[in-house]
C-alpha cells in the first residue's frame, strides 16, 4: 500500500474526506440535473442571441451545482460537529437539525421534482402568509385577469424551508422507505455514496 492510499483509507480521516466527497458529488449531480434543464428552457423560452443564452445556461448550472455542493458539505459538517459534541455518537435528531440548519442557510430550490410533488409543494406553500403588497387584497372575477402572484413572506418561508429540509433528512436516515424513489436515489448518491471510496480516483473522479 502506498502512503497516499493509506491516508485515503485512514479511518481517522474518513469523516473529513466524506465532506470533501459529498461536495464533489453535490457539484456533479447539480451539473447533471441543471444543465439539460437549462439548455431546454433556453431553447424554448430563452431571450436574446445565443451568446446570451449560453451565458445564462452556464450561470444557472454553476449556481445550482455550487449550491448543492455547499448544502451537502454543510450538512455533513454539521452532522460531524454534533457527533463530536455527543461523544462520537449520532442521535436520531442530528439529521433533522443538520438538514434544518442547512436548508435555512442555503434555501436551495430544486425545480426538477416530479410534477405531483411540485404542485403539492406549491399548494402547501400557498398557505404561507404573503409578503406585503398594495395588491394583496381579495380578487373578484373582474380583476382575476390582472392578478400577480405575491411571494410568501420571507420570514415564514425561511421557517417552511428549514423544516422541510430537516424533515426530509430525518426521513432519509430513519424512514427511507417512505421517500419517493427518485428522490431516494438522489439522496443515496449525495449522502451515502460519498461515505465510500477505495482510492483517489473514487474519491474525486468517479463515484464508484
């Protein structure tokens, strides 16, 4: 065994390298998910010349990839800190707390959900108090055509986002069978696969 290989497989360094691989997997997954969507949306609904559209595709992909990498690395870091604070033992609530803090900090928006989950999430969010607006009063049939969506109050949406992240992270850890298959597969790639590697190649270049 070479020294670098021994270093990569050192159990004492595993949790720290898992944060690094989690960031790597988050970035790669963000690119895979966002790039095709950005290209299609640019072709169908984009404005401006192709140089402008390509710049928009790049910016959207980069933002999504970095945001996901940040969330995964932050989530894993918070889990590690909690585990160390508890004498090396992980508590059931640790995943919820880490997801809650990570979701509240990053407020990452995943817009590639299945259409049913997309609609349900919007319906639930519609019950959140709206941000103040001069046109936030009740509407009638004569004014419905000029109604403009009012975003939720940022204070309430922050709590909603944090609770959502905390809940899904707890479910993934404790009740994975209840999560939608596509989401479970994605979360497995981000949070479980990043715990395993055999060498430098599978740490940074290939997932397995």
